[in-house]
């Protein structure tokens, strides 16, 4: 899931819907995806590189395990 101009809005929407429905178990995304998303089925967040700042890190890590 990315914002590359070669990826159409339809392709992004399809990838997102497949992930939301559970048809796709893994979503690899930029840090922009973690901001504001709250889905109970996110079990783990792995950062490939250091986040830009602590806010990005906390937002990304805060996405995991919200179902208790």
C-alpha cells in the first residue's frame, strides 16, 4: 500500500479492502498509513527503519493489539 503515482486509486482501494476484510493478512505501508487508523485486527507493527520522530513511532506502535 503506497502513494506511488504508478499505483492507481483503484489498486490502493483494492489492497486496502482485501486487508480490511481479512483476505490479506499482511499490509506493508508507509508511515502515513499508521496515522489515524484504528483496527482491532492489527497484531504487530514492524518499523523497517527509524521513524522520523517519536510521534510517528508512538502512533505506529499504538496500532497493534487494540483488541486486548
